[in-house]
C-alpha cells in the first residue's frame, strides 16, 4: 500500500526492484520480447544503468510499435529520474494502446512510478470506462484518491471493485482503512480482524491489518493490547527480513565509516572549493523518521520562495554513488570524497536539480529547493561535498517518542524500515544516526539549525519564522494555513494523513504509555536524550 524506500547504493537491490520491468509476453498483444530488452535488463542487474537506458531507448526507437519496449523503457528511465524521456515513451504508449485496457492499466502504473499522478489517475479512469474486469485499476485509483483526501470517492471505487472480485483481500484491507478515516470504527475493526486472522491472506496484508489493530487500541488508550498487536505485525515481517537486513547492515557500516573518517578540515576545504561553482539555493531537512519533518516541510513549502521535494530517492540512491563509486573506490570515505574531480561535481549538481525539477513537474527557478528526507542524515557529508553552500535543517523530537512512533507503525521492508522491527533495534538505529549528526554538527562549515517538534506544535509561528529566517526567506503569514494547500496536494510521506489534521499535542510524551516496553533500552537512548536536552 505505502512505499518508502531507503538508500541502496551498495548493492542496487532496491533500485532493481523499483524498476519493476514487465515480464515478456505476460499480456498478449504487447509485442515480442527483444534481444535489446534482454540485454538492457541484464545491464540493469549489473548496475550498469547508463548502458541499460541506452539499450531501452534504442529498442523503443528501432521497434516503435513494441509496447514491452515502451513500458520497460519508461519505467527504467523513471527509476533514474529521467522523467521527461520516460514521459515521452508513455505518451506514445497511450496513443498505441488507447483502447486496450490492459495497456492503459500498465501505463497508469508507470505514470504513477514516474511522479505523474494526474496522468496515472486519467489512465485508471479510462480503464474503468472500458472494462470492469481489472480489479487492480479500482484499487490503484482509490489509493490515489485517498492520498488527496477524496475518501468517499475512494470508498465507492473499492466497493465497485469488491462487487467485481469479492475475494480481493488487498481491496478489503484498503476498504477497512477508508472506513476508519470515515469514523466507521466498528466496520473497520471487524474487517481488520478478519484479515489478520485469515491464513490465506498474503503475509503483508496480515501484517498491515495487525498494525491497524494496534493503532485502534492505541487510540482507545489500550496500550497492552496495542503492543501485543504490533508485535504480531513485526513478527510477520521478521520472518522475511534476512536479505534486506544484510543490505541495511552493510550500508550503515560504510556510512558510519565515512562519518568517522571526516575532520573539520574536510568541510572547510569543500566550502572553499565550492566557491568555484555558481551558488544554488539548496537546503536539506533531515533527522530521523517520525521526528516532525513532514509538518515542518509542509509549513515551509507553503512559502512562495521555496519548493520542497518530499522523500525523493534521487540523492542517496543515484547522485551520491555517482559522485565517488568506481571499482577502485567501492565505499565512500573522506579521502574518496576529497578526490572527486570538480567537473564531475559541477555536472552532478546540475543533474540533481534537473532530477528534482522533473519529479516536481515544475521549474525550481530562483526558489530555495528543500530536500526533505529524514534518512538523508547519514549522507549529509556527501550532500555538503556537492552543495557546500546548502543549509541544513534538522528536526528534533524526544528520542523516546521517536522510537515508540517508529516501532508502532507498519512500513514495507526496506534498508531503513528493517531497523524498526524490534524496539531494541529501533533504539540502536536512532542512537547510530543521531550520534553521527552530533558529530557532524561540530564539524560542518555550512549553516545548520535544529527545530524541535514540541516547540513547533506549541508555537508554530515562532518556529516557522526561525526556519524561514535561517533559509533567507521573508515572513509570509500564509505558511500558517498550510493545511489549506493539503486539500489539493498529495504528500509522499507515510504521515500524509496525520499532517492534514489540526495541530495536536497527544503525541508528545506518548512513550510514557509504553514505558515498561521501552525501559530496557533507555540506556541506548540516554546519550541522545542528554545531548538534545530531553
């Protein structure tokens, strides 16, 4: 249902999964598989992305009627943030398959994957005018509607879907979520419990159902049953974690090694070298998941002089490894970052901003570009090597609340979320990331500002003024009405539903409700609690 991928520069596994190429000949009429496509996929598996894209585009030019080439090529280009080129392929696909619902459905999925949700919705709507026989189209469109808070319309689609395919359990799961949003708690809970108990359901469906049951108990202040349900959710995920955890451990080991190799002199040299570049108005909003980054981002994004990118993967997954990765330099170190040629940095600065502009589907212009992603904390050194003029916003929240909040939710398995499958590992990951930030803040030569979630909730205007002044932007009162924009805007973060609600304080001190479960791991968090004044 939700997607939140982490950095995967070490192995490329998450990148390959995200590509999601169509299996040849799955749908009659798409066209035969081609040697160029098979070779392109092979290059992709080897992380030879430029060679792969070249072959995908060659196949699309050579065989302009081959729909497999257009679908595979567009998804590969989109995964590398070459969105304009991907969109050109998909627009051609739409003309060729205008009356083929299977093709339109694949096009809709592809538009969604390349950050073109309006076109995706148009595709799914066209599918449903042609046929009622593709249940996934109902679900895809309903998810896009719900993200835009069109909950009633989404529920109507899901009910139509279930009339067509009553055993579609993923649709039942989404219906239960919609009922919850519509305050129909009895019907919602009944569906979640049926799914959690259903041995025939996919494990991820059952895990999500248990997580929703946990949240239901939490809202009722039934904390023991809430924890019991969440442990059942995490138990399902723990049985499937092995490969992702191995990747996560490797990434964390090398990024910690990078942080430990750095000295203040590195950052001073990078700032000095950066004077040779045309200055860019860039900023990063990082920290740790569930620290209030989404709230702060939505407030700042309401300013006319700023545009934010919400949890894009472009820097950590694509730009950062392109800065330093070679067979001779397989992991990042301070020495490796120091040795990056200036011409490569200059090209990658432009590529990064081009990627972000393409994903936003609008020019950045002379606005401040804010890259909001709480997991960027560990690659701040790389960002400051590329943009030493960048400003760093770091969201802070009581570490105990952060750990409980991260643990008490479902996230699809990826190299970041795999750390949240036990309370102990969640605490250890928080301690790792935020100890690296505490080290970096003593060394970086670029401006930084910490903003506390608790202070933001207590006095939004004061904290918004601080952040805007830090970013060099004048005060605009409309930022306090950020929720008005959210009626029209989809938010990429898993907290998209919560951030659309009026400010509330019930999440402050939430950890006390689960203190007996957290107590054994408080020593892990104590250095951060002390350092950040909690």
